[in-house]
């Protein structure tokens, strides 16, 4: 039989599912979106900030995929998992397991480090417990999160109907430093900030927020009998002072009521110091920052580990030394260990450490607290788990993986994404950078605008097709900012001398004031260390960083920016009632849903059901409150307005409220004109949150603004708005310092400070300072090379 007669067999029916089909997605602002995404290809989702990219990729495709996987577990296991509601979508077909690598910052828990977050520490602990000399115990003995404890006593047990008592004893050897409890730093409290020792307690000597003499504390201090509340503190005896400051909790009776008295310092430690400083109220935070000094723990020298744990060594290196090494050096050291008894462990550890280097994080060390990583670093740290994985046919979902990456590093990230795809995985990326969009096999462009003006698919196809399509993204894809013909002259300088935070090498630099300064350099070169370490804390400096906005479903742009106060007061004044009525979190709340607008029914391990409250129809207010109007609108209608409409409403006519108008114009300035005032903060995208923060800080009294990558989450078209905003800030007499990787911002700068030449211990020096034009001409640094290519010089 000749070859020509054989027919190619019909494709197997199992191979016909090559698309992920989404039909009728309506999550957040999506308007019945339907798309077909090819599997085992790299698909990039583009569109302006707020156009619905995350709603489609994360809240619909990835969320449903995770929910379906969770449903395969038993009800018992599901009880321990987060319950996810089914997204608003008609059909989702062809989903595969989704692995989400987002930009959520890693928890700022003081005990979490890069090593504990990536399991590298767990492997090192086993390594040292097997090979360390002298042998000191199990892997727990090397963990700074396990305290050493021992105890003994009688245990009563029911056995065969009789109660039997037995003596038991136990002991656990942990590696936690007993002095700082594994935190690496100890806090001392500055007593002069707690009280004024010239006054007595009844004259209000205490300067701690919330400890006033009029309230319960006054009664406790006057009735406890440990000291005389009418005597100035400086005249206290040693015992009296000790009772005031350090006394253990003691039961006392005051005016016939049983109470517990406790010294000031343990009380402050429990109520204020055990919490994350960022989550405290502003006045309490200011007090903590004044009164508490953090110093490196003298016993463990900041390594968090007990002396025993540091005494056991492998080839002269203790686990503390290993964690303090730069990861690229640690990888070399592990390579040199040849111990057949722990071969599988060494191989896995080696792979993890090499992944750090491949992904461009070789400059970190394992003892770096995970709360100090930038958003981009945190995202890449999470990627490490998936790089060596042999799973295929998985959907990987990335949220702007190029954030915090220098143009030089973006190439590396592109290669990694392509590698994941080439193993047979579906890679979905939400992205704004043209260099990253360029490698897509398939592009889905959402728009045409943001918020309610977005939520539709405006283009689907190849990158070439996008260029020719005439959509907002297509038109801006080849934008290149030109260098400015002339730069502003500085009005003075901010001197930084001997900066040595993290990897900085005694840097001296003069930062010009009154102009737009851009600080550049590859990831890990020391930009943030220089600016946040030596500039942010100074007087008159307002720093807007990338930390997440904390806010619940009840917070919205109006409450976050302080806009609601003047609005409530205006409503109250116009109607002769009190302002608290106009808050859905206070007296004005609808009694049916407590002001939440929805009634939430928890169904244990099934997804909970949120139904719109029937009493207030989701408006969150009591019906009687909505009878009060101001300028012809009730409070619910005002909260439903977009910023632009509200700015016009409060700017003129009978509803004129200058305080509210001022905040609204700032929000419109940063490009948030489409947000409605009452939209829950939890539904805002990352870029929107950062711009909201910027709008809030723009009113701060300060001459110097520090912005950390303000282009994060911004579409190419929005970057132009941002540059206009920065120009307006500078022209109004402010100095603006921006840490940035975006070449358009560099080209727009008046002065560039470039750090490098590499990352980690290869960086930390100023390699160029001058105008962008000089940098392009010199091409002496990596940044110079990329900027020159970008502006076409």
C-alpha cells in the first residue's frame, strides 16, 4: 500500500477542548463579556486601569477555577478553606487548574522572612539538624519561631471506667532567642514620653493617648492604693514607681467594682505594641513612634536565634550565617556540600536557591523580613515555587509581573513566562508595559474607558492586529516620550551623607529641590533604601509608597479621603439634624442590614449568599434619612455619583461646599474622575488604590513628595496624565522625587540619579547623576543604554 492512501486520522475528541470559553461575564464593571482564550499559549490582557482586566482574569476565570477545585475536597476539608462565591457569569468552559501569582504584599508579620515564606528555611533547618556539629536536636532547635519549653506534672486519664493519675514530663528544644522572642529586635520604652514627672496623676501627668484621669483609668489609679495620685511622679518611692510602671496584673476593688490593675508598660505592650504599627489609629501611631525605640537584640545580634542554635555549624558556617548570606553566595556554598546522606534535600534546596538567582532575586538574603519586599519582589518570590514544577496544562495567572523591574530585567521575566508556556501551560498576564505585551500569542484589550465606561472587549487577536486596531492601547503601543528640550533649574539641594541602609555603600548625594528628580537602577540596586532610608523620615517630606490601603467592604473613596466629613456636615446643617445620621456605619444605618446594603447568609463550607437588603434596597440608609436632601439630592444619590459629577455638584450653586470640592478636584487630577464616591475600597484595582492615596496626600503640608513607582497599574495613556500631574506639583513649588523604571518618566525628568551597577552587593553606588540628555549621550549605565534605545537616540 503506497503512502498516499493513508488518511490523517480524525482528531481525537479529547483534543477538541483547546479554548477557555467565557460567556456573559458580569463581575464588577464587566458588561456581558464573552471571550475565547487559547490554551497552552501566552495571552495578555490590556486596557486602561479600571477597565475590567482583573475582574475578568482574577475575579472570573481564576476564581471559578479555584472554587471548582475546592469543591473536590470533602466537606470537612472545605470547612478550613476560604469559601468562594460563584462569579457572575453564564458559562465558563474548558477551565484548568489555576495558580494565581498576584501582587498582594506578603504579610508584614515581624516573624516572617524570605526564608520562611519560600520554605528555604525549612530545608536549611533539616540540613543543619542532620549535619551540624555539635548535634543539638531536631529541626525545631534551629527555628526562631519555636521557644524552648519544658514541664512536668500529673495527668488524669479515664481508663476502663476508673480515673488513673500518671506523672509525665516533656521538653522541647527550640531555636528562638529568649531575649527578643525571635523578632531580632527589642523595644525600649522612653519613659519621658509616657508622663510628665513634674505633675501628679490627678493633674494629668500621663501623656498616653486614651489614659485620661476623667475616665476609668482615673478611678483605678486613685482607688488602687499602691501610690498617692496627688503626689508628683518625681517624688514617688522606688516601690511606688515600680507599681505604676511594671506591676503584674492584680485584682483590686474600686468603689465596690472588681477590676484588674496592671502596670503601664505591660499594658501598653499588650494594647499597642503587639499590633502592626500601620493598623493603629494615627494619634496612637504617632505616640508609639515617639515613645518606643527598636534596637537590635544584643543577645542574638539580630539573627533571632538562640546561642545554642548558632553554635552548631556545617563547614564552619552556622544557620544564622547561611541566612545572612546573599542568596547567590549561599547557592555556591550549598553546591560545595557533598553529603550522600542528605542528597535529595541538597538537590531541592539547590533548585530553590537557583530559582531565586534565575528570577533576578539573587541579591536578597533569607533573613530579610518579608514585609520589607516591594510588590514586584513579593510577586517574584511567590513565582519561585512554580518555576521548577513539573505540572503541565495548568493556567498561570500573573498580575503585572513586570512591576518593579528595570527594562533590563523585563527581558528575563519575558523568558520565564515563555518557559512556563512552552512546558504546555496556559499563561494569562494582566500587563501595561509594551515590552511585555510584545511577546503575547494572543491579546485581549478591554475598554474603551475605565469604571462604568469600560468593561467591554474592544479587541481580540494578535499583537500586530492590536497595533492596527485603533483602540486606546493600540494607538499608544508605540508611544515614545521624547527628552525635554530644556530642564528646570533647582532651587536648592537636599543633602544625603553616608547613607548605608541595606546594601548602600556610604552614599553621598545631593538631591536637587524644586524640580522633578527620578531615581533609577535595576531591581535591588538600593533605590528604596536610599530614598526611604535617608529622605522619607525628614520634616516636610510626604512619602506615598506602595503599601496596600487597608479597608473593609464598608470603606469607600469618600470615607478614605475624608470627603465624607464635609458632606455630612453640609447635609446636617441644611436639615438641622446631626451629622451621624448621614453615615451608614453610625446612626443612619438601615436597621435591616446594619448599613451594609446586603444581608449575608453564611452556609458553612458552601459559598455564602449575599442578598440585597429589602428594606433599604441596597442604599444602606434608613428610609427616614433619605428624606433629608441637600441641593436637591439625598445622601445615597450623592454617594452614587462619579467623582467628576460630584465635583461639579459641590463646586457651584446651592450645594457649594469648598472643603468637599477641594478633595474631589484632587481625585479628578489623579485620574479617578470615573469612580463613584461610595464604591467599596475592596473592589478598586491596585493602580486605583495608589492614586487614591496620592490624592489624599496631595493636600498634605510638605515641600517634598516622594513617590514609589507611581506608574504601577497605569495604562500607557494614563502615564501622560501622571506626568502632567507631576509637572503641576513641581510648578506649584513642590519638589518631587520619584523612584521609577518607566522610561517615559525618566525622559520627562529634570535630574536623574542612577544606582547600580548591579543588584545586592554588586549595587549600592551612585553610577550617574545628571540630566536625562547627559545620561543618553553617555550611555555609561544599563539605564542609559535602555533610555537611549527608548527615545531613539
